[in-house]
C-alpha cells in the first residue's frame, strides 16, 4: 500500500478522536440529558443535574485525553511543523492507543455474541467504531512507518 493510504487512515483516526472530544465537551453546554445520552456514569449525570463541578471537570479531562490521541495520530501521519511538533514516543503511543481502542471495540462485540440481550445497539455501535479506530491507528501507522523499498537498492 502507498504511504498516502496510511496518512488517510491516521487522519480518520484523528478525526474520530477529536470528534469524540467535541461530543464530550458538548455535554457541558447541553446539560444532564447529553451526559445521560452519552452513557456517562450516574455520578457524572447527577453532578450535571446538581450543577457541581465534577461533571464539567471530568468532561474536560476526558476530552483532553481524546485530543491528545488525535494529536498523536496526526504526528504519526507526519503533520508536524508550525502547529504541531513531533510528539515524544510516537511509536509506543500509537501501538498503545491502537491496542486500547481494539480492546475497547472487542469487549462489547464478544459480550454481544455471547449474551446479545445484555448489549444495547448504541453500545454495540460504539464498540464497532472504536474497533475500527484502533485498526485505523494500527494499520495507518504500519503503512506510514514502513520504509519504501526500491529494486535498485542493495
């Protein structure tokens, strides 16, 4: 495969991660119903209802993690320069992110296969999205980090 395909995969992974960050941040503005719709833990939903700081601080923290995941995908894709320096430990970070995303995606799928009544459609779809995202990180990085070979190189 050509390196451009790897870049596309990593950019898609970054968009999913950044979109997830934006979706989480929308809960601060949209309120408790948004937290509940995004399956936040009951403690967070209760915090949003009561207007305490746990929900917004936790949301900002979680969104920050997703932004960092997106930045690592962009860094691995070679988007470094004025706005983004090459991030440290990209190799380890990408493989860790890919592994965690794949595990996050496989867990609801295996439960759905064994006990379909215990998994809602939305949880199943979220699992599929994270499985695909993990594969985008893994395959995209593998394509981008593979050195091109030439017939003339010895």
